C-alpha cells in the first residue's frame, strides 16, 4: 500500500476518492469519517472543489449510520451550499433528498417538503436533458430517483 501523497495531486485525489467509496461500501463508517476529513483537506488544498459535495454527502451518510444526527445535518448543509455554488445538480438532488429525509425525521414537514420539491425539480431538469430516451427511462427508474419522485410519477418529462 503506497502513500497517496507521493503521486500527482489529482491522481492522489482519485485514489482517496476510491478508498472513501470502498470504506462506505464495506460499512466502515469510522473509516469514512477519517478518510473524508483528510480528503476534504486535500481537495481544498489543491482547489479541487468538484469533489466536495459528494464527499460531504458520503460523510453525512456515515454520520447518519453512526447516529450522529447533528453532524449529519451539518455535512448535508455544507454539501448543499457547495453543490449549489458549483452547479453540481447530480450531487444536489441527492443531498436535498437526504435533507428532506432528515427534516421529516425531525418533524419539520414543511422544510422536508420544500427540500423534496427542489430535488424533484433538479431530477426533472436532468431527465429532460438526457439525450437518449433509454437513459432517461433508466435514470427515472433508478431506486434513488423513484424514492424522490414517487412510484410511477414522471417528473417534468
């Protein structure tokens, strides 16, 4: 196992990103917390902001799994701001969906609904711009998207 810091910063970022995803897939949530903080420092140091929203989303998922509700909300909110700033719609709809779920669990139905509606709008935006009907159908049929848009509802298409 090599030291990621010995490589080009972008290559190193992809190595760290892969390790972060692997830790999440292995349900190593404590590992995700450690890797995410180091990764965020790395990408901020080298101004690779495009990674930040997804890393914060992954961090929030690990925090949620560990029962760290307040930290989860903080990571999601930071991720939302970063995704909005970058125009990272793919990350943003997922973050908004997670914020809606969190707010719903907190009993904040109106806030949850607002996040959900915003996520649905972004999903519609993405779906409307997919060049092939099969890609659009696959996207809209994915489990995570269906959870946001509801059963057989076709959002904006």
